[in-house]
């Protein structure tokens, strides 16, 4: 069952809007070539708690994050771990892909997303 009333900081709404307008090339590719027309609703640049996540599927309780180079620094890794732990506390799975994976293994990324959504929606 989807978590419908997730907490969010409304002060981030403008930031989320700005990020939707300025998606990275990889976010744009994934959105327009796959997620936008996916049979289950997926939101882009969604505010959850005090974070803006790249993509969110409420029905599957799944966040999809695309990671650029800043995510591979020590600080970036720690931040991502803390953020993922908070999401998991709300019953949300965080699925991460590198920008490189989106660029070089696009079909495999899409298959993995589809598989996780289907699997999570089948859970009681």
C-alpha cells in the first residue's frame, strides 16, 4: 500500500520546480524515453521530507536516483546513506543508478526499474 502522506518541507517546492526545468541530460533521457509514459504514475523531482528526489513512484514506494560524480565523494556517500535510511524509514526503497549506467546501459536500467516497481507493487 502506498504511503500517501509523506512529510515534506514546502519551502523546497520552488527548488523542486527549478530542478524539473533544469534536469540533467540523464534525467531527461530517463524521463522522456521511459518514465513519463510508464503505466504507473511516476513523479519527477518530488519533495519528500527535506529532500528533493529525482523520481518517485508512490504506488511502489520507490525512489529512483541518478548519481553524478558528486555522489562518489566521501561526503556524497555519507549524505546518500543518511538520506536512503530516512526514506527506508518511510517504507520507501531507493534505487540508484550512475549517470554512466543511464548513458551506456539504458535498457538494463529501464528493465531494473520495471522489475522493482512490479515486485514492490506485488508485495502485500
